[in-house]
């Protein structure tokens, strides 16, 4: 008696039909479907706040390329995490200007205060803290940048604590400078 193949549960799509249509609507703007990979990744990231492995596969299917090709594009850029981000994502700069003024120690302080490692999200899902190689705001060194546009700096430990408290309150439409 031949062995039966294991029954696979049905795959539940991550990308919604409207999102898939938005991706397909990109096609006329580019010379090939493959050229829409980066904009498609941005759309999925904006919708899900991450790009999970299955979403890469679904993007590949829409663009008629391999999942590896989508992954190659995604991994080249550092702003497409596979796990969900916090409500607010903040980068703490560790360029030479910030590093010389204590940026690495301030990143360590922030992570310790939140009980996470760099690149992780707090248990309550409010904050993701990461390092950035350069934020281009050296006049605020050591500095941090929230994904809603808020710039923080020059930072010290009390200002990092105040920044984290502010960021835990959520995103801002009109970001103030701290």
C-alpha cells in the first residue's frame, strides 16, 4: 500500500487582495515586473510594518520572479524587517560623531532600560530600538531618529530616558525636536 502524502494545511495569504492590486498597478510604471520589487516591498512594509517570509513569496508570485530574488532586494536594504516592528521605530546613531560623544553607551542604556537588545521590539509592542550607521544629523550628536520624523539630540542618559518615555506614548503627526 503506497504511503499517503501528508495533508498540508491551506496556505492563508498574508497580502490582501487590495494590496496585491496596488502592487499590480505599479507594472505600467516600470520596464519589467521585476523592477517593481522595491516599491512592492515598501507597500507591504507600510501595510504590515514588516515583510515576513510568506509575504516575500507572495510578492514573488505577483512579480513572476523567485522568492530568492525578492529576498535579495529586501536584504540589500536595512529597513525591511521580517518580524513586526513596534508602534514606533527609533534608530540611535553610531557614526563616528555620535560614537565619540557616547552614542554606543547611550544605545546600550536605552536597550537596558527597555529590557531588549538592539534590533528588538519591547514586549508591549510599542518600541523597536536599532542602531544606525549614520543618520546625517551630526550637529545633534549623539542623536536618534524616530520613524515618524522626530529628531532627538544631543542626547545624554536623562534625555534618552525622556525620549523613550515620549516614544512609548506613540507616533506623532507633527514631530517636535527634543
